[in-house]
C-alpha cells in the first residue's frame, strides 16, 4: 500500500506537469492515405491535413503584405478594415522564436476575452478573430484540438473492423506526442459513421481543463468561436507551433520564393562589380536551393491597393538577408535579396458563399487549400529521395505568381433558417433560427455589425473626397 501511494503521488505530479505543457499540430497538403473515408476533409472545407514532425510546411519570406479589394470595402466598410488591421497588428506582436522562453510560460493558455453578451444574443461573430485564425492556417498551423488523435487506417479482417489511431499533436518543449492542448486533457472515441456523412473518425472529447483554452489555430481548422466570443491574442500552443516552424535550428532544404531576386548592393562610391558581395557564388543570380534555417520571425505589412484593379498603388520592395548553408558544408553564409510585390500576398475579399445549409450562415469564409504548397521531401533526403514522405515543404508567398492568398468572408448578411421534417413545420418568421453575421466588438462595445452602411459611406468619402 505504501509503495502504491508513492506511485500514485508520482503519477499525479507527472499528470499535473503534463496538463500544463504546450503542444501544437502542423498542416500540409493531404497525404495519399489521408482520405475522406477516415476523416480527412470529409466535407471538402479543410485547408490540409495534419503532418508529423519533420513534415512541416512554412513560408520562406519574412514579410507578407496584405490588402483589401473592392468587394471587401463595399460590404465591410472602414470598420471592416479596422478589424482586419487589428488582427494583423496582434500577429505582428508575435516575438521572434529565439526570444521565446524554453517552456513558453510567458504566454497565456487562454486568449478568449470576456464575451460580449449582446453580440452573443444577436449571433454576431468576430471578424478580427476569424482573420487571425485563417492567417495562421496559411502559415502552416493546424488545429491541435482536432488532430490530437487521427485515424491512420481502417481495415476489415475476417469480419472485424480494425482502426489504427495515431497522435498528431506534439509537445512544444519535448516534441513528444501528447493528448494535452493548452492544459486541456483529451481522449477519443471512434465514431463510424460520423453523421450526416459516411466516414469514420477518432473524435476528441475533453476530459478536464478550461473549455475556453482553445487555440487560435483551431478556429480555422475544424474548431470555432461561439457568437460573442473573441480572441485578445494567441495562446501558448499557437506560439509553440510558430516557434517550431521558425526556429533557427529547424534547417530544411528550401528553394527561394519565385518572387525573390538578388539585391543590388553595389555602392555608388565604389567599383562596379555587378555582384552581390555577400553571395559567395560570385554571380548576379541568387542561390535559390540550399539548406536554410527558420526565419525566426515573420511580419505583416499593409499595402495600399487600387480597389477596382486589385493592384498596388505603389509597388512594395522588401529587402532582407537570406541565410543559408554552403553546399556540403556546415558553414553559414548569406546573401542580400529582395521582393518587389505589385499585389498583396494576402488579399481580403467578400462574396456570397451560401451554398446549402452547411454554409447558410453569413459568418463563414473561404481560403486557399494546401494543394498549392510545395513538397520538398525529395530534396531533403540524403542521396536523393523518391518524394514519398509528406514533407517538409514550403508555402508560396501569395504575390509570387500573381495570385494572392485570397481570404473571402461571406457577404450574405443576416439570414434565417426555417425547416420542416417528419410532419413538424417551422416555416414562419417566429419559428425561424437566426444565422450568424460578421461583426467587430470587444467585451462591452459592438463597433459594427456588417454590412455597416454608415462605415461604407465613411470609406467612400475617404476614397473619393465627397
């Protein structure tokens, strides 16, 4: 009994430490085995699938530009611009990976602010929070709440159905698989089929912990905030995922984004050599493919756009130092490169996305899927590989091929849902269910519910001076 008591105390202490550990999930293009039948993209709305360690996808440019087209401005007006700018400002406060502490204790487990009761009653959902989460998805973050457990396969042998379950949520300190997200403990139950579909899934269930300790990444990838809720920043697990992707020691063979070229750093007061003096190749061409460490930090910069042509009023040039390792060497070197962008990397737009009951709500959005991301597993294998792994890989910057990362928010506006089934008829206004709409608010104040005609008029006056 004494030995048993001591064991229980040790287990309790270990459990207490485990429930405080940060964790994360990574995203990439769906692997060949990640099929709808076992829970991957069963309804067609997912960006990508969960990746294992070493299969991460990340951007290779340190600054992304963003802007708004005419559809966004016409529906969301000036307050919509303010809401998106607030989201990007919060993302710009993310410190460098090298500046984060070992255990990430400086970051909160919960980033949901006190809810706005009026917004909750009116089914208003926060535009700023949705933008934050969706951008994180485009940076390679997946939902750890959804992918704590996942099905690897479903096999029927002799009349017995066997389910192979794998973890895709990793401790941000030890990188070990974990069933804890922001201090919340999860278990799973296999559901087959998951109605209204026909697929199977290892569905997570919260065992203990604060229900509000959800990651910002989860809202874009299978999670969701309730009406009236909003994020005040990122959670500890979101920071852990970004640190894993951007840390210096995370070295992958990567190819520079197509929009990047060697910068001209020749001094007008020195001899004209025509070469970038930090480029050891000695040519006017940048070293494109090489082993590169993580970027350490990313930033987002607003870009003025002609709302009708979706072109930059003034092209933006970002110059930075690209670090890479010399071929077949551990010697770190660098070259000064630059990007000239004429369209935003991220373009916020608005459009009618209603297409059935699932998307009937006015508070839905669409964004690019990970199929456009580049799998570099072949060039990351010693001696050359067949590219059979799911990663690592790179995420093209939006403006690299004249195609922005287009994030479209539903412009359906207020709507109601009526239905009849099995003889029950709920077909009048009184029995209708109110669907969600986009808004911008904090705990005490609703700044706008979209569409906001007054802020649209205000924006038009700013643009056209009348």
